[in-house]
């Protein structure tokens, strides 16, 4: 059955809301991601980014609101929605006693790919992501943080999704690997896919993303084209001003000065 929607929007979050212990961790958030767009979700620790993304992709049920992928409701039709999404969640758990190639072949067949297709795509992804050679004999339990991010991205790409939702994909990744991941994501967006990624690295979001959403206190307080949100300022400065962070905090700790 073909995907619904207007053909221009890959991802639409409407009024997503989640309470924990009487506190709104995510407070009626609206957010859209267009085809061909790389959207960066930025915010400080505790802003609600991971909770929002978990609800958006169907890992955590919202108290209110909807999440649609190409017009398909993630919670009403989860199987259809998941076919269209590639997800890298926070703290992704993986079978530790498999190699990267074994993991991708296994996940591919779970996704309904034929064995030959799964093995072929696994080989291509491992090559593109720099996980070949001696690394191929390394079990995932011995992977570095950066290698785990790369194999996690590979599992998200394996079934050829139309939307990628990535929670901190560059965390713990070295500059060389980050440059490679950037090329992969740009190529994915250029082919018509949509990408929503969260990151603490403002400079990286500025370089990679064409749209940005700023989250603070469980709410999206600004979103739109990158230039519109930052208004000629570095994104980090714009974020500090929008989120109301106190840039003078260091001045208070006068006893640290020598």
C-alpha cells in the first residue's frame, strides 16, 4: 500500500506530550521535516530531545499527540511506518557477540530482505562506513563508541528507508568518522530522504543541517530554516539567547580565578 501524505513532508509531529512524575518532559511539540531536508534538533541535557524522538518513532507512547511518517500514523499503523523509517535511538542495544557483518545480515533478514540482498547491502555499508579489514573480525562487544555509532547507522540504512531519525549520531565519533557520516547523510537527503537528528554539537549542526529546531524545557521554542533561526549569529549564541541560558555563570564562581 503506498504511503499517504502530501509528498513533501516526510515527518510530522503534532502536539506530542509526555508527563513523568507530574512534570511535562515534552510539552505539546509540533515539528515537521520536509523531503530532502536535514533537520537538526538542538537543546541542552534534559531538554526532552530523546523523549521526543522516542515517541516520534514508536518506542515510547505519548500521552497526547500524533506522529506521522509520509502521512502514516506511527502508533495506528506501526508496521507500515517502520518500513519507511531508519532509527538510531539513544543507547541502542545490540547483540554483543556478533561481528558487524553478522549483525547486518541478521537484521536485514529480520527486515524481510532476502539473504543475498542482506549480505550484499551489509558489505556495501561496512565498506562505506570504514568497518572492513581487521574490524570485520571484531565482535561488537569490543567496538569503540564511534564504531557503535557507525554500525547503528548501518542498521538504520539497511532496509533503504525514506526517513532517518538519529539521536546523537555524532556523539563519541572522531573527526574522520564524523566527516564520513556527514557525506552519507547529505547523500541520503539529496536523494529525497528526510533526516531528523539531535545533537549537542552546534557547529556540526550549522555545517550539516538546512533547518533547525531549538528545544528547551520540553518545548520547541524556535524552528525553521537555519538562517532564520540564528539571524546572523552563530547557532550556539542564538541557542543561548533563545533558551535563556545564563552566559555569566562563570563570573559567579570568582573563587576559581587565580
